C-alpha cells in the first residue's frame, strides 16, 4: 500500500526554485532515503510533507488523502530534525511524552507508550535524567523516541544521526534498521552520507538543486548511476571520471585524454561510435575495479604510468596516478607497495566501465 505520494511538486522562495517538479511515492513499511549535497532541497521536501512549508505547486498525498491545505497536526506524520532540539529543563521522560501531552493522551497511555518506546531504544534507565546529563548518542535515542512514541503514517527524519561520531553513527545505523524492520515502520530519511543511504534505504532518491537525478534501489544507484553527478556522489573515493575522445590509429582504437591513452577493444569502440557522434565521452570506473601491475606489461589498458601519490587507509592502499590532467585513484591491497615516481601499469575489465555524454553528463550505457 502507498503511504506517501508527491506529484509534480514545486517550492519557490521568491524567484528561487528550491524544488522543481518533484514526484515520488513511498510504500507502507518502506525506508525511503533522500540523499544530496547541501542546498539540494532535502529538508525543504520534508517540511512541505509535514506542513511546515507550503507547496508552491503540485500535490502531496498521505494515505491517498490530499494534504496540501491540512495543518501539520492533522497530517499524521512525525518529524525528527537534524539537531537534537530537546527541552533542556525537561527530563528524558518528559521530552519523550511531550507530543502525546500536546494532543491530550491520557496519563496512563502516555506512561505505557513512553516506557515501551524507551525500552525499544534501550534508554529506560535515563528517563529521570535531564538532557545535560546524557551523552550525544543517548540524546539521539531520546529524539528518536520522542518521534516514534507518536503513531504516524510516515516518520520524517532529517539527518537524525549526523552529529554523532563515526562509531556511534555506525552503531545507530544498525539499530535503526533493526527497529524499522521489526516494527514495519514507514520512514522517509534524509541524509548527505552515501553510506547511510546505501545501508538503510529500500530505495533512494538522489536530489541536486531541487531536481531529481535518480530513483532506485541501493544496488541500482551504486552500479548504474544515471549521470556523472550520481556517479561522483556515491562512493568513497568516488568513481573516476575521465573525459576524452575515441581515436583510431593504425587500425587500433584507443581513448585519448589530454596526452594520455587508454587502449580499448574494437567491440567496445564500435559500440561507443554507434552512440556518440563526435567521439567525445566521459568514462567512469570505480577505484576498486582497477588493477595495478608493477612495471611494464604489454596488452593492458594503461601501460607505464607514474605513481603520483599513495596513502594507506586501513587494509587498502589508495594509489593515485595522473592521466593527462586528470588524477585517478586505484584501490589495492596494502600488500601492494609503491612509492611516488614508481612506474606501474593499470588494467581493468571493460564491462566495469560506465559511459557518460561529455556535454549533458547523462549515462550512455
């Protein structure tokens, strides 16, 4: 069943279009993620759904009911903001109970719901404490409890764990996913962190400057980015994007970027030529899909290139080389040791490549 649907929604602030023709739907029990950089329109979208911002044009439906003109209290949604926004003078118990008190729920029912929600989030022992007496992770659980204690058709979450340190974020992602699946909650979750998006989302919407870039499963977004923006946003380090031209010399096809060359098979070159009229294209490949070989080797895609820099990150070495004016990164096991100035060769499987139009940035294949 569909819980939430946006149809051709726009939001203008004067002459500035913050959201442009936004359409998507969320199913019951789905964790739907919106990801994008600052200024993408993520929080604005949540505020329009919750009723905190008016829609300039378009329609928003909750449980197939048009809600454009409904007050926030009548929309049956619950929103978690990016900052903690806890009442400093109220106990954890009172912070959690506040939305229920606001709508006149009985004391007995409030007590039952608060304690049940606190137990789910493992903060029962904190109920008598003030926010100043608990840690950042405990504050975040309190904020989530305050949102979840209220029955809602859709829970709207605006970067709810963004301010936690890396270890706490990692732990909270797992607990959050477990809670959502166990209770089949319908959640619209906003983040700028691609790891959160990929690990939490059933589906993901990529937003940039108010415009939808792609909607799909985590696997679709990661493996088949529709344009260079999505390819560059998802991944750490992101996809290597290399612009150049397809050339034919002495019966052999190759890809030229500045003064550097990448060898291509005839079959791939012919496929590209059928799609790209002027031969100009951007190709993308992820750092872990490139293989380094020490020294010179014949019949590889990029022979004899100099190491620009190398850094070790955990169990991997991240090796950078300069291909023309473009720096590309290769992820290798840390047992593969090279130094600045060493010569290596690089190879890859052609089916791992993504190709994008050099002008529009849109995926070719």
